[in-house]
C-alpha cells in the first residue's frame, strides 16, 4: 500500500511539473517575450537555455532577472537593450523566471 501511495505522489508531482512548464511557456508567449527570445537560440536577446546556464547555481538569479525584466537594460548579453516591461505582473514574472531557470541545455 505504501508503494502505491509513493507512486501516486510521484505521478502527481510529474503532472504538476509539466503543467507548470506549460504555464511558463504560455506566459512567455502571452507577455510578448518570444518576439525577442527563443528557448534554444538567440533571436534579438539570448535563448532561455543560455540564460538558465548562465545563472545556474546563483541563488539570487530570480531576483536579478525579475529586476532586469521590469526595468530593462543592456550590456549583459550585448549592446542591444531590452526594453522595460513594467506591465508584466509579479505572478507572471515569477512563473516565467521559474520556468526559464529550470531549463537544461
């Protein structure tokens, strides 16, 4: 019985993780991020896989990225500036950044 419970819990976590991933990707599209970014390649800005690799292991990465998205900026990935995105809600921002940082190259 205990084995069945553990298996059900693991399956639930897997489904929840997949749903969060879909939500993160959908929010990137909804907020217009995919006009300049792709998961696996540079468009105008860096690919999300590259962002995840750059910030891997950085405990402050989510806060840094949230501030960068809200305020915009340049210099980290090249000379082309990212415009500010102050209208992106904090909830959307958190979900998108969590999704990006969970990507593996």
